[in-house]
């Protein structure tokens, strides 16, 4: 199983980025997919998640700014990030999990928001 993130980078505050996570070696459509982030000196936190049925949930800090989506035909989960803030700077990782199934993590992609 492999999860590969892309789309991170350096962006000015107020800008946008779209992260992608492509999965292989797993039956993608059965998994809940989540985006997590970890900033230096802070604990990892859940940013957004989407179930196999398409239900979503978001951290309060990103509601209204971030949108998670998935394309099961492409084995890909996306995170559209708008109105980025300095405090969104972190390494963003995707994770796949599900009832009775193993958890899988990607290696992460760096997002840096500058003023």
C-alpha cells in the first residue's frame, strides 16, 4: 500500500493550494480518507476527513476555508485550501483507515504560508 501526497509549497497568506493524495495497493473506495497536519512543536491534528460514503468533517480552524473531496475512479483524495493563514503552515499527510482495516499514511507534503 502506498499513499503519495503532492501539491504542497510556499504560498502567501490569503492564497490557495490544492493537495492531492494518490493511493495504490488498497481498495480505495472502502476507506475513510483524512488529511492531517503537524506544525513544528505541535501535535498532529485532523484537518478534514471524508468517509467512503462521502460524508465530511472538518477541524473548526479550517471550516469554510478548506474542502476535502475524493475521486474513487482515480484513487485520489483532495484538499482544497483557500484563504490560507500563517497558522496553516505544517506538514500535511493523508491517511486511510476503516473499520477492521489497517491504517495507512502518506509521507507528507510541506505547506508554508508566508506573510
